[in-house]
C-alpha cells in the first residue's frame, strides 16, 4: 500500500478505531530513525477510539492520548 501524506485536518473525520497512522516526526530522534530505516516514517500508532491514539513511547511503555 502506498504512503499517502496528509495533514490531520484533512483526514480527521475519516479516522476509525483500528486504523494504523504513520507519522513523520521533525525532531532529532525522528530524523535519526528515518535516516537509519531509509523511510519517510519515524513512528506509528493505532487509532483507539474517536480522537485517541495508542502508541508505544518507549520499549516498555504504551501511551493512550489525544490524536
């Protein structure tokens, strides 16, 4: 499946629980991840419920927060 880049505002009303959302972070650590993996994506998360995202924020922590 091709990577389609969109802003959150453009897709917010189409996000459903279970959707996988890929992010292209702009921080220094995200830049390292993208360079090492040769990818446009630095991390991803799963839409949990309307407006909430489930994502791993470290090897031992999962965070549920706002999308």
